[in-house]
C-alpha cells in the first residue's frame, strides 16, 4: 500500500503581482517500507512538496491521499491526528526546542499522544540508547554538537513509531563524517522499524542507500 500519493498536484505561491509555480502536476507515490530520496536543484520545489506531505501546507490544486484515503479536504483535526500518530519530521536546522532537555525534546510527541509517564520514560530511554545519545539526555540542545542534535531529532521523529519520516536536507549542516553517520542511522532505523523515509537531499552519499529516487526540476517531476 502507498502511505502517500498525489494526483496532479500544483502549488502556486502568490506575492502581490508575482506568482511562482512551485509544483506543477506532481504524480508521486510513497510506498510502505521505502527509503526514498527527493533530489533537485535549489528552488526546484523539494521543501514545498515535503511540506505538503507533512500536512503543514496545502496544494493549490490536485489530490493528496494518505494510506489510500483522499485527505485533500480533510479537517484540521484529522490532519493533526495523522501528523501526530503517523508522521515524523527531521529538518536541516534540527528544530529542537531550545529550552527543553534532550530527553524532554524526544518525550514531547508522546506527551501529545497522551501516553502515561512510565511508558514515556521507558520508550524515550530505549530510543536515546538506540540512537547513541543517552549520556546527553539532561543536556540542552545548545550544549551538544550538530551531529548529536540530529540524532535527537531522529529519536524524536521515530518515538511515536510513525509510518513515514519526512526529512528535509537532514545532513546539509553536517561535515562529511558526521553526515555519513546520520545517513547510516536513518537507514538502520528504517530497517529495524520498517518506517518509510522520504529525504530531500543534495547529498550524493544518500543515493547509495535509497531504493528509489525522484528528481524535481522547476516544480516538475522528471
Ligand atoms: N512561502 C513562499 N512564498 C513564495 N514563494 C515561495 C515560498 N516558499 C517557496 N517559494 C518558492 O517556491 C519555489 C520552490 O521552493 P522550495 O523551497 O520548495 O525549493 P527547494 O527545492 O526546497 O530548494 P532548496 O534546495 O534551496 O531548499 C522557489 O521558487 C521558491 O522561491
Ligand atoms: Mg528546501
């Protein structure tokens, strides 16, 4: 089954007189248990497409399906439920909450799901162990390195056991050695948990791990 699918999707940004066609007629399918790269030059529409996949932004035209269900016109409540239960996010800039510890950052999505404290505690500790950052759990994000921050973000993205993790340039702010470690970790998590990943990237190293890759050019899928 496809987790996400689009049919003839368009996204147009309007700024005063000027309008930009960021996406034009996208037909794409993201299957279960896939590790997929989304490639394309700067401005080609990668982030725009991932924001639509993440239910953070809406298309101007076309249809979006989640697990076979048309969610193009779904209510905010429905979209929030899918976002919280089924999706995880990893960003170039890590996007950790600066005033929360590593532990609290990873715990937060479970709190939103209403899980009790003991379950949260056990799951977060297991996950921190799994991504190799247990010793930093009481640190704040600005007390750890970029690579460590991205490990926290990976833990946070996977803690709810989502169907799909959406990663926008997850290695762009990291040096080569650290980036390779992060790619390997994401791939391991994909294999261990069966989670699908879609990763927007300029990173050539990523492609060796990816089962399939899509190319965007000026908002058109090649
Ligand atoms: N909020 C916005 N308002 C207006 N135009 C936007 C907005 N966001 C993106 N765009 C435009 O849409 C197009 C696609 O941008 P997008 O950020 O999706 O590209 P990208 O492939 O992610 O690029 P990069 O590799 O630099 O991150 C660009 O022309 C961009 O200027
Ligand atoms: Mg982008």
